């Protein structure tokens, strides 16, 4: 049975707490598969967290339970000391989801005004339009807005009750590079004001640049959770590039090497100890022009999923580089 709390605790230091949450669905062959498998997490107030995972990892199911749109079969979900539904009803948690339509014949401003009328004490419509970067297109009908502009409109609607928590599910899907940068600039202002932000994304560099904490999901389970830099380091590797023309014996003697590639007079090492490797190359060889690059978050994700006990790791093509305009899919 679900054991969601029903009495809000305004003194709670945790924004969201999940305790051994399980949610499963029919698998089409008479059985069930666990979309969320015994997940326990907590998010502190004011924290900015990225939730990452390939298609089918369980991100959206987890988010739906935090918002009270779905319920766990077992375990508990608590939002600001009470139930997710109570937090949503009181406007203490807002969301920008991929699902949910907008009325195409209304203008941007009319849409915000109508939703504002549903809240007890909404922020001023003009303030919300400005925060979401919609002032200049306030009189445009929704049907004539681009996908990115409609996402910003959904963001404005999420801001109306001045929520303490904002949950974003693939918020920049469909946005071009410029629009994504503008969106995150505006989100950074919101986060700096003390709002708790939890976002799921396929754009891994967004997590690196914006999230202070990263949670990685794979087949319904948490496989890594911590400060984003530390999660990246869990890949256990960095890259050291040098100008050098070594012999086979020279390469065999180099310590702390996981693998290496040679292109002309440039050697790139993948290493588990970049400092020790760099010292060796500088003092014991004729290598020069050394550069060191830490593992990216994408490399960490691929490494961690490969190490997991589940089947094959996801393909890199599931993730879009932030320089492209590829639309992420769930």
C-alpha cells in the first residue's frame, strides 16, 4: 500500500523524499515490469538536480509520482512534508511536462491569464511573462508559436503559483541552441532565488552546466547519485594527450593506462590517475605538450551503465549534443 504523507510540514528540510518506491506496469506477456524499482531519494530545499537516463529508465514515471499524477505500489513519496497531491493543489510544486496540450486559438497572454485565475494567489501575469521571456509575443496565438516558445509558455504556467519546487521533464525538447541557452539563463535566475529545481534531460551538457547534483537511472534503479563533478569522476578515467613518438617498449612501461590511441606524433591515453601519468610522462619520457581532460558526464554515464548488472548499455546516439537542434524523445 502507498504510504504518502498527508499533513504538510512547512519546517521540513527536505523538498522531496522517496522511500523504497516501486511502480510496475504490464509487460504485454502476462507479467509486469518495474519501471521504478525500490528507489529511495531525497532532495534538499534549494537544490538543483539533473535526473538522467536512457529511454525506459523510469525518469518520467518517477516524476509523475512526485507530482501526484501516479502512485507507487509500495513505498512512500513525500513533498514538502506532505503528499504530492496536496503540494500540487496548494501551488507549492510546479511542473513543465512534455505531455499536456495548450489551446491554439488563445494568445500567450490569455493562456497565462486563464490559468492564473485558477490559483488563489498567483504572481502578476506581466511578471511571469517577463520571467519566461514571453513579453514580446504575448499577443501571439499559441498555434503560431514555435515548439520552443510553447515550452516557455508551459514554464510560465508552472511559475504562476510561485512554487517552492519546479519539476521539468525534458524542458528544452524542440528548442534550438539559442532558445536552450536563453531558457537555462532564465532557469538559473529562478534557482538562484531559492527554488528547488529537478529536471530530466537527454542533453548531458545541460546537466554538467546547470545541475549541482546528478542522479543516474537505469532500468528503474539508481546507479549513481552525487555532486555532478563526482558522478563524472566515477567513470574512473581521464584523458591525457601528449606529443610523443614512443616505441612499443616505451608504451608498455607507462603506468596507469587503461587504453591509448596514436595519431601521428600524438598519443592520447585513457587513465585512472591523470596526475601520476602526467608526472611520469614529463620526467621519464621525451613527451611534451601535455593536456589533461576529465571524463565527460556522457562518458561517465556510459561507463556506469556498462558496469551495471543490467543488459547492454544504451547507445550514445540516444543523447543529443547541445550544439545540435535534434529533438529529444522520451
